[in-house]
C-alpha cells in the first residue's frame, strides 16, 4: 500500500513530495497484500506561503495503524481530528502513514498566503516575524480533548524580543505554558505581567491546554544597536500603545531595570510600569524525554536502550548482518523545544542499500547515503524529531553489514 497525491500526480513511497498548490492524499489499495506499508509524503510551498491540511476521513482499523502530520502549529498530531484544519509553521508539511488495506483516510491540502496580522492564535498560527503582536488561546476553540501546540516569534539578527503574559489561567490536568529562548525562566507557567527578554532572535511558546484554559501574551522588539531597550509596560493599556494596537494618553511611571549578564551588569533601558517593577531575565532547560519508535519488529531498524538524555538506533541483529529487502523507518524524538544530535558510530551498508535522514518538518538532513561513504557522522537539527529511513534491497550479502547511531537531546 502506498499514498497517492492528487492532482500533483506523485507516487509517494517512490516520489515522496509535491509542490502543488492543492491536492488530495489517500491510501492506494494493494489488494494482493494485507501487509502494512509505511510511507512519508512531503508538501513544499513557496517561501511566502503556508500549507493547510484537513482530513475528512480517518479510519484506522488495523493494529498499529498510524497517520501523523508533522510541521504544523499543532504538534503530536497522530491521528488527525476529523475536519480540523492544521496549518504549517513554515512552507513545508510532512505526512507519515502506516496502514494496510483495511485502513482508509482522505486528507486534502492547499497553500495560503502568510497572514498579515499582529493578532495570533495558538494552534491556528505557528510563526510570526512581526516586530510586535499578541498570541493567545483562541476563544473559538471548543475542543474538549487536550491540544499541544507551539508558536515561534522570530526577529532579525539585530533585534531582541520583550514578552509579557497576562491572564494566565491553566486549570486543566496536565496543562502548561512554557517559554523557550529567554534567560533564567524557572516558572511554568510564566509569572503574570513579568517581562521576559529573549537571549537571541526568537522566543518559542509551547502549551498543552484544554477547553477552559486561557492565556494572553504580548511582545515587542527592540534594536541591539542601541544601548537601551524600548520601554515595555505591565499595564495592558500602555502595552497596546507600545505595540501600536490601541492609543492611550495615560503616562506610566518608569523605573530602571538592571540586567546581569555573563560580562557584568548593563543597562536594559527604561521599563515602564503603572507601579515600580523590575524585569528579571529567566530561562528554562526542558527535560529531554527521549523517544524512539520503529514500526515493524521484523524490519531492519530497531531501537536500543534509552537514557535520560538520548538513545540508540541500530540495525536488526547488530553487529551481525541486518535484514535485506526492507524499507524501514525509525522516528526519534525529544521534548518540544530541544534539538537532536545524531551520531553514526557504525555505517556499513550492503551494495545498493542507503540511509536518509529528515527532521520534524520533512527537511532533508542527510540525503540518500550508500555503502560506507558517509561524509559526516554527526547530524544536528533544531527540531525535536528525526526520521531515519533505511532502504535495503540486497538479498545476497557477504557482510557483515550493519548500522548503529546514538542520539542526544541538545
């Protein structure tokens, strides 16, 4: 069984990507076999476009069947909720399926322009390059089951971000709101009305929430070429004035904020407030929570033992010969907000066999690499997932031919 793409006329599992502006993905039934086949399909749009996907049918009846969407504002989408619209964080999206001829799905995609707005909603929007704006949970989202989503604020290399959250109400079991990319954050959720400064050009918000939870965060940016940051306020009215969303004649009081850095104490400019406040720099180190999954015990890739920071992926029967005539996938992951470093410690493939590696957004990290001609043994991604694909066609081998790699959260 494979996936077919309409109207882009691709043959996924052979041709695994499409640049069409719209299309349909369905299983292609192979009535001669009841065995599962796992396939990946990449959708790539122009740089100024996003991708929206929704599935009108998801019927996964066979044991172990999977249908997952990667690269969207909502993460851990497996399987998709019927008729829910999933929007990509960038100009690419990745669909993974493992189905047999008792399963069926019907998913459609289209490309849309990057929205021009400063008012963003979690799960609907995944990325903003606006110098100021707001991000909040959508009041129109009536879903009962928990959702896990991320949102990234990205500014130019000469800018930094100031962010403040208000009305943080997370009452559902397991709900959270975490900031990544700020300094010295040790609270979850962020302290209401406290100002957080980015330690680089981006801040990411990760949240799991259910109906009834709420938060509202606002940000602005300032230039690093000046000695002081643009003023920010803990007053909602004054903050709206700052980011240009609302006008007000109120004049807040000001107080200086000193920021300790590794080189000493420097001035961060004026932090404005209706009361005396101090902007502290906070950061978080997320736990690694490494995972490894393969989808066929008889296939040529298996997961080794996991540690608190990473794990092992290796060929079946390692260090002896692996199984030939296999199309195997291992998906390794760590906590959202962490990246992965993958190191090949053994790379000896049979003639004609190859390995490729991609990240959570479907971008290729290592193109098809044959034999033992690996150019670099260490691969890195800033995303929280990697997919390792071993294509084995050789039946008559005089090995040993084997593969082993370790991965670590970074």
